[in-house]
């Protein structure tokens, strides 16, 4: 079973732009890899301007599948995380990643932030 995640950013208009990551989306893997190897505006743009991400190797290498660009645009974080276990958002202002997950047991439409 895959731990699916979405990786992207929140645009100035409030829309959330993401790309799909299929495997190992949990914070101890994808979160760690993003923080260690992909923590810049340029790195974010490289990630989201390609085809779907199959997984990240431990050295930060991105393994992709599919053709072309696979960006998705959602109205907000709740919509963006639908169908995923985790949502990773890059902050241009703070130059850091944030990890969000649904708190489905308490409030299905509430998000909780997970420390990376």
C-alpha cells in the first residue's frame, strides 16, 4: 500500500498548486527528503514542473512516471489534500516546507500541521 502525498505551494490568490507523489509520502521519508534536498524556490519549481513523482530515493533523486507536467490546482488546502495522506507546501516567504495531514477522527475537514 502506498502513502500518497501532494507536494506544492499556496499561490498568492489562495489556490494550491501541487503534484502527486505515489510512494513513501510520510514525513519521515518525503518530508525529510524535501527538507534536506529540495528546500529552495528553484527546487520546488523543478519538482512541480514535471510528470508525477513515483518516489524519492534516499539521496533526494526524484523518480518520475507519466508524461509532461502533472500539476493540479485546488481552491484550498482541504481540497488539495483530498485523496492523499499528506500535503507538503513550500513557503516562498519563510523558505521552508510545511506538512499537513487531515485530522479525520476529530474533524474530517480540519488539517493538522506535522513538524518536519
